[in-house]
C-alpha cells in the first residue's frame, strides 16, 4: 500500500508547552483515515501542518516530497482543505461559494468555465444542497454553511482531502451522508473526527493521538478496541455489532 502523505518526527512547541511531540504517521492512498483523540491531544495542530497552514521543515511529505518545497498553487491542485472554523464574511450565493473550489484551475483574468460550474453543480448534488444554490450564506444555519463548504472542497477534485471536524454543526442525517459521500469519492481523505462510531463504520484506518503524539495507527476495526479507548478518553467503552454495523459507545 503506497502512502500519499507521511509525517516524520514532527514536533511543535509554543513557549514552554510542547503541542506535538515527535509525531510519526503514514496515510495510505485511496483510504479514509480518521484522526481521533481527546481534546488537547494535538489533532487540529497536526492537521494545520498537513494543510500547510503552519510551516514545517523536513517533517511532512506529500508523495515523497517535502510539502515545504511545493508551491501553494501546486498544493491546491492536489489537496483540498476544510479547516475546523471558517469565517465567511462576504454575502455570497451558495453556488458562487462552491465554484470557488475550482479556483486553482481558473485562468488569470478569466471567469469560471461552464465545466467548472458543472463540476460545482455535481458537488452540490453530492451533499444535497442543489436546491440552495441561489440562497445567500447570511440566510443559512451553521450546519447548512458547513455543507456548502464541504461541497466547495469536493468541487476542487483533489487527490487528497483534509477535513478538521467536518461533522461539527451537522445533524445526524447529514453526518452519515457526508461519510457516505467521502466513501463514494474514492480518493484519499484524512479527517479529524469526534464521533467514534462514524470513524469505525466509515473510515478504513485510524490514527489515535495522545499527548501530542500518534500513539497507534492501523485499520480502524482492529485498532479501536474498548480497553485502548478507555485509556485515551478516560471512560469505559462498549463495542458491539448490530445488523452488520459495528458501533462504539461509552
């Protein structure tokens, strides 16, 4: 199995506080990998390095190349990023936000093409927001805006999607729909998740973080065992199967 992204000995300190402590991780191509862990374990900070929001040196590699050596434009062609919090201050229509996912392909001083708009329309259909195309973000709930931003990430058609807690603000119906959409997308996804049942049901692999390090990594169904999760989260867990699905509850 080839690795699309690798992290090697990544550490990060703010003042006297070590946020990341020698993180090592391999993310397999074509797989959905969930990053899980208790609050403060370093999940979002790790994601900020994967997305180039924070600069690393000889620590994060995309297809074997140090991402510090990849231009922002070249990285945007291949990697789509959905941060945990995004501020949308301009009062855009939904369809105009989604088509912005095509920006890396847009020619200078030219408008988006018909093909760009068709791809954006397909992305809106995939997350169930086609009927919202002419609504303005100012008229939408946090959950609806989140679905718009997910569609924008899909419209970019990247090889790798990075998502930091994309199920925040989503109703259960749309959480499940998102994970099914990511499965159908068929390319590589690295996603920070709080919902452990979503992780074990819809993700191929999982990386468990604790105290700023990746404690263990592997197939989700094998790694996510109640005794380990209890040590990480501090509460007892139960793992059970119902109608062919595996659930993790606490």
